[in-house]
C-alpha cells in the first residue's frame, strides 16, 4: 500500500528545509508503515514549553531553524509510541535520505536522551 501525507502533515512541513521535505516525501511514498509529521518548524515559545515539560533538553533545537522533523508511525489511524515501530520506520527514512543524497541524523541513534520521532539535518553539513 502506498501512503502519502495528508493536509496536516504537509502543513507541519511548512518552513522546514527543502532537503528534509524531499526525504520525508520519498519516505512516506516508499513506506509499508503509515506515519505522520508531528512537528517541523518550532517557535521559541514552543521550545521553552517543551523544555519546561522535560520533553527536550535544549534551547538549541534544530526545530527552531526548520532543520528537524518529528514523525510517528500511525496504526489503525492512531499515532503510536512503541519503540519497535520506530525501529521499523528508521531504515525507511534513512534509505530515503540516502537516495536523495541528504545526510540525516535520527534521535533514536543518540547515546543519551533517545528520541524516536526526531530526525534532523546535521549541524556540520547544515550550519
């Protein structure tokens, strides 16, 4: 089954770097797992709110500049948070990035504060 983003996911990609948008559009078209964009470009106020809730550890998030996207699997119309689904989705997004020639980092690969939904363009290539 081929998936595509709905209006809400597309709206959440507004302001996101075009390279990241290309990766995610390719990934959704190739994915056997439906997924949604939870958040792209983030305001400073939203970042402060997430910091206060301990949902992030920084005020230097790539979301603030449009260099990050949070995405989550959707099963039977419901956003899911269980790690095995993120582990299935990660190779699909990584392959889309490889095909597009876009370096990408996954929060699930981080050593501390693992963040399954989080994808970002690296600081080194995208300062």
